[in-house]
C-alpha cells in the first residue's frame, strides 16, 4: 500500500476515529486503526467491539492495499506534523511495518494484518429516517448529564430513545435518569420513525455522537434495529453502535403530576446564588436548603466542618411555606440546561420529587429527588 494524503484531512479523520479506541486493550488489534485504500480515497476505521467509526478522506493512491497501525500513535504523529504538510503512508509486505513520511520526518510503525480486524457488521436495520442535526444535538445535550454511571443498573447507562403519540402528534423522546434526577426532552418525530423500537443508546456512543454532530452537516441519517444503530453524518463519518440490551424503567411513573406549589425564579440569579452558598457544603453531601415562602426564597447551607452560608432571593410564589433540600450540583446541572430567563419549580412536599422546566408545557422537563437537610 502506498498513499499520499493531506495532513489536515488525515488529522481530522484520525481525530474522529481514534477516540473510540481504548488506551488499554487485551486484544492488540483493538488498539489499531484500519487504513484501507478504496474508491473514495483512504478509509479509516476503529472499533472497541461495541462502537465502530468509519470515515474516508481524499488521497492520492499509488498502490492500493490495507493494514492496521496503533491508533493513538499515528494520531499523535500526524498531530505534530506541520500545517499544510503532505503525508505519505507506505507498507512493505515483508516487514509488516508502515512507513510514514512527511518532509524530512520519517516514522516506522509496527502493523498488524487487516484480516484480523473485527467488523461490527450492522446486519438488518429495519427502521430508517433522517433527523436534523440540531434536533439530534438537542435530544442528547438536554439529557446526557442525567445518564447513570452505576454499572449494576446497566439499563440506565444510556439515553432511552422512543416515539410516543401525544394527542395525535407523534413525538420522539429522549429520557435519561440516574435515580436521583431525570431528564426528558421531546421533538416532533422525524418522518419514518413511527413504529421504531424503544432503544437505549449507550453512554460512550452518546459522547461520540455529540462530538460528531458538531461538524457533521445539517442532517443525520439513522438506521436502527433493537440491537444496533447506525448514524451517517453528512461529513462522511459513519458510526455504528450496539444498543444496551435491557428494559428501561417506566419513567412516566416518577414524573409527578399533582405538584401544586409553583415557584418561579430568575434562572441565572438562582444558579449563581446556589453556586455561592454551595461553596460551604461538604463534598459528600452538597446539600442546599430552599426555604420558600410568599415572594421570598432563602438558600442556606450548614456544614459542621466549615461553617454556614445563606442568601435570599425575590421570587414568584404564593403557596404555603415549604422547606426542601437538594443536591447543589444537580440543581446547577438542571438550571444549566434550561433555555429561558426563568425556571419553574413545581413542588409538593419536602419528601416528594420536584418538577423543573422553563415554563408550563416546555418540551424539556426535569425531575429532581429531594435530600434531607
């Protein structure tokens, strides 16, 4: 194999594919990126057996062929080459090595044969639709922070994506929860998504999709089955991921419907106040107390080790007085996702979940469990 490729294009593609490669691997071939010359130029592919990312870059192909080389090493080499450089990649059949040349630089990398490289074949993907990149980005960004990292409840380690009929309008919903907080956001369902199976997209795939959607063009083509999902970005990147094989809990049961105490706060002012008083809170507890009464909210933190803090805000509230505690970090995560100038809290009592949204009927809503304070 002998190809020449522009450094900027190669670096961009290596940046996309090398991220899925784990730093430590018991299977040596999984540390490598597959380089294969094809009709569209040079194809790059990397996988961790759960996710596979493929992209092609324009290249001048002298001798067609394929090989695999250490992904992080070739990425670092190309990253350190000067801007505007041309990169020559050449393999010689006898040594099983790849030579990388650019200007006066020359590198030799150990290679493994392409025949050993696993293929995460997608198989039959029964549902296909196109979604606006901005919609996909919204579904992910508004829910990602609530994904659980607790491995024992593996079915919570991703975003639950499904369609639902609301008063004759089909919506696509993304839901994530870690048991302490829940995020739910919906968009108008893309054409072709009706009847899709409810799927759980794993956390690592979600993180990759979020990065790829930034410069992936205006629409994303999605093909999915109950076991796998494929994203094809207009930029030429294809990502295939296995889905989490589990049943997402009935999240509707934990979304309160009877919370009748409405508290409206200025979002930024509230977030800054929470951030200030939480400076005193312990790393373990991070509890902040909200004492709310007509027209006024008092935020307070008491930490036996480091002291106490209080701050008062003017708010819109006309129900009975209530004291309730929340994890300050969770409050800041949720208010950071809201888009309006105000935040609406629907409260019930100190032991019941609270509903938080921009306004009544907003397409994104959040549920937060209280803490004892």
